[in-house]
C-alpha cells in the first residue's frame, strides 16, 4: 500500500514538472521571442488549474503527444552517395499512419541522395516535415522513368507544415544541358518539377531553400489555404524553364517575405488560381512575376483575385506581366500590382495578349482570354528598355478597366521612357510616367473632346466632334444660345472626373437597344425590360455601383490611396472604421458565412410585425475575425446588412504556440473566457495536431479566426445560438487582454496617419458622375 502511494506521489510530481516546463508555451505568441525567468511564478498555479479544476482535460492532454520519425532511424546514411529513397519511404509511411501529431525529420548537416518520391496521404493526424539537412536529387535519368514530371511530390496531405531551414537541391544542371532551349537540335521533353504539392489543404511552407531544380522549383497544384513564407529559391540565370513558384488551380494562397532568383518566372500564376497574394517578394534574376501564360492550345483559363504587393525586382527580363495566347477563352480579372520597386528591369509593366513561345510566328486568331480590372499602383524605378509600359491587347477583346495610379518609370540612363498601347484606354490617377500616346485610334462617329472641365452643379460644356457649336447639358435639359436643341438619339455618357484626369465613355443606341418597344430600357431609361430589377430597383446596376467606392472618411481615402495597407496600422492608432470597403480593400481574401437566420416578432397596434435577424461571421483565417447581427424585413437585406456590420467589427486575434516555436502560430496564447447572456465559453491552448475541440458554432468562428488547435468548454444555454456566437467572439476579443515581457519594452509613439498625411487629405476628393442623356442626331 505504501509503495502504491509513493508511486502515485512520484507520478504527480512528474506531471507537475511537465506542466511547469511547458508554462512558457501558454504565454508565447507570434510577437514574443524571449521570456523572463519570472514567468515561472505562474507555472504552479497553471498546472494546478489544469489538473484539479478540469481533470477530464488533463486526461485528454496526456493522450496527445508528438512522435518524431527520423529518416536515419530507418536506415538512411546521409552521405550524399548512397540512395536513401527506401528510408524516406519507410519513415513517411510510419509518420503518415501515426494517430497523433507526427514529425518527419531530415537531420541537419547531412546530404540525402534520393530518387523520385511520392509522399502520399491522407494522413491520420497533422504532420510536420522538418527538413534541416540537404535532400539531393539523383542525376540518373533512368531513375525518373516511373514519373518523369515530378521528383518530390506530396499528395493529398492536409494540415501539413514543411520547415526546418534545410535545402532541397534538384541537381538540375544535367537537365538544363540537354534542354531543347539550349540545344536546338535536341527534341523537347519534360523535366521533373523539384517539389510539388497536389491537392493539399491547410498547408504551410516556411524557412526552406529550394535550388537548382530540374524544371519548376515549387508547384502548388489544386491546393487550398496555403501559407508560404521565408523561402529561398535559386537557380542560374540561364537555366531554362526553372520557374520559382508555380501556382495552378489553387485558391487562397499567400506567398510572403521570400527571395527568388531563377532562369524563368519568379512567380507564375496560371489557370484556376483564385485569391493569390504575393507580398514582400524579392525577385531577380528571372522573368519577373507573371500571370500566365493563359489560353494555350485554344483552352479556357480563369484567374482572379491576384494581389502583388511590396515587391522588389532587380535585373529581370520582365516586371509584372500578364500573358495570354491567341485563340483561348476565359478571363483574368481583379488583379492589383502595387508598391513595387523596379531596378534595371526590361519591360516593367506588360500585358501581352499575343504571347507566342514558338520559333515560328503564331497564327492570328479571333478569340482571346479577356483581361479586365487590372490596377497598377505606386510602381517606381528604372527600365532597361525604352518601352517601360507595353499593352498589346487584342482587337476583338481589348483590355478593359486598366488603371494606372502613381507610376514613375524612367530609363536606366535617366532618359524618358515610353509606353506602347494597342486596343486599350487606360485610366490615369495621379502622376503617371510614361503615358500612352494620345492619338489612339477610335470610332470618329462617337469621339468626344473636352471643351472645359468646369463643374457648376451638373453642368458641362462639351464640344461634339462634327458640331461647330458648344452645348451645355444641365440634367436632362439641353439649351443653345440661338435655338432649341435638335432631336436626340438615345446615348449614354459616363464621366469619371478626378483632379488629374477625365475619361469619357459612350455606348450607342445600337449597342443598348431601341427606344420605345426595343430590347433596351426604352425611352429615357424607363419602361419594361430594363436592368433595374426588383427590390431596391437597381439589381442590374448594383455590382457596378458598389465597385465605384468613393471614400467619405479620412481613413477611407488613406486606404484607397495605399497609404495604409494593414489593419494593424488602424488598430495601433484606434482609428474608427466607418466604411466596410476599407476592410474589403485591406483583406481581399475575407470570407463570410451565415451562422443563423431567425424570425423575430413584435406586437404592434397594427398586429404582429415579423422581421428576420441574421448572424454573420467574417474572417480571413489569418488572425482577423468579425461578427455582425442585423434585423430587417427581408432575409437578403438582413444578410447584406450583417455582412457590412461584421466587416466594420473586424478585430485582431492574438495567436500563439502550445509547445516550442515550431511552424506557424496555431492556438490561443493563454486561457480566455467570454460571456454573453447565460452562455460562458472558455478557450484553452492545445498542442499542435489536437484540432479544434469544440461544438459546431464556436468551431466555425475559430476557423475563421485562424485558430488551428484549441480546447473549449461551454456552460449555459448554448442552444441560444446568438449568445453562443457572441460569447466565442468575446473570447477572441480578449486574446489581447494581457501583457507578456516584450510588451513592457519602451514604446515609441508615432504620429497618427491623419497627421502624417495632412497634405494628401487636404486635396479635393475624386468624384464619379454618370450622365444618361438623349443625344440628338449630329449633322454631318
């Protein structure tokens, strides 16, 4: 009996020491890199809380552990000479079949020679590939007969982290030498991609070097929710087809703080890619950052939601490029290139809808991949070529909605650069150097020239080509000094007016349909068959109206002008967000989900009044989440209003580590409690691989906030979904409610953005005015 007591006591001491040693992990987060010894004072209390207040949780924690599978333990030599492929396969098989979180480890200071390997999933638990050593590709082409297109391929593995500071070396020199682009007499054949991720979700790749690939260095194919950071990709400048990072059929991918220098595109984004962000990229040598090529062999291609921000390109053969083949179909839309610095770059800005990578000229075809809604903002530097801006757009499918804002590109020898513009009518905002030539060929029957830009209410003096007199339009009224206006045809004129430019667009009656009884809107934009729709009578024009965001607050102007690019800058100065478009601009990958729609009734003198209440959660899965609740007469109106309120309430979520600082932040940094009504929710840090142990409602909120692992407990009437959601949101709101040692360092206060950009805010705002008028026959 006494021996059992001693054993029990000894076990208690071991568990207590374990929790004390892991106390740091409960307070560690993404902004803290060191600890003070006084942090131990809270360890005993934390351990007691876990072991006595919630014994079931202690039991659960004891079951969760991380297993390490080192390739050396499975027979790998790591001398760079012996083939270690079998050892890698055995280690991966064991790691992938582990029921708890596993680490696939490649030891440091060793070279492992391997032939093509397929790391197949799905795996039973989350997995980390700790690449600390060097993985070297075999140079024997006979070893690639089973799979000529891939060397290292990761298939259908979810919740995977690859890191470790190691090197993946493709040994590609033998493939480059035998390439048909180097030896013209040699027939062209495929070379393997060094590292491929196929159908992976919740993937993190960081702190890895990939070099000298046989062809493409890193490829993301059919993946979702990908985070790539601090990777280095290198290959000689003359190595053919060695793209750095290749993105295809992949959604929600963020590439950040990486250095890429290869013989081809630093980043290539091709068909099926959506919501792609590339920030803090250093590119060179190489062919720049490219979207495409798209539409090869008359195929259909779609790319949308691309953001390239804070990039530096040095000595590349192209800057930011969109390239499409003739004969294709589809579109490339909603693309933004901003805050980019070019140094000695050939063709800094280029759109090429006549791309042809063949020895013989490509046959001219009628169809093309459409390119529209492309914005170039704050791009500066030097061009190695005379033509710094090249827009080679299709005749039948010209480029649409191309915006150039604050562009300043000069030649390397300080000479003026030029722009080549075919079948494009760009919109200029601010100072744009160089600009397209003014003598762009247009349809002479619909050309408008600006006579004066004075604005008095809605009046304009406009000189019509082919008409010798000046006309004044005031609303729907047209007057002339000597006689009445002649009979007018239906024609619409849109004016986009800013302090720096004016652009006029028209559509003739033939394009819009007839007057009364035609297929258009009828006379004066009224009548049946119009585009007004039901409800608020603007359904057909809602998208166009919502895209024309004109900020009405100082903060909105700073965000739209690119002076504020992160929500953290807004939080730092406690600036009120009163326009939901601010959040849309900064977080383009924001997602929303309706949690519940419930009817609510109120007894009035006229009887019962029924309305609908919507609960909507928004988040980017990367530390930002918002909650909106809206009540309205119609369900659609309630949802739309709740989404807007959720965006206005977006908060930062502080995340941290449960154990050592390995991989990305994955859990809450400490225990937090939230309450709403009778519902109380508590979040407790969890080890990597535990997942979100929660009910359906809080689980969805935590996923939107970017929390991967957490234990939860709840009390009260959780069937009241509204209070359940609000209590979970209250927990996340409190994650910044405590201090850690780094927060005690000296704080240097900076000026508010409103003070820093006083001169910009003093300028008049951009105005967008749309006229729909009836224009008369113009005498020849």
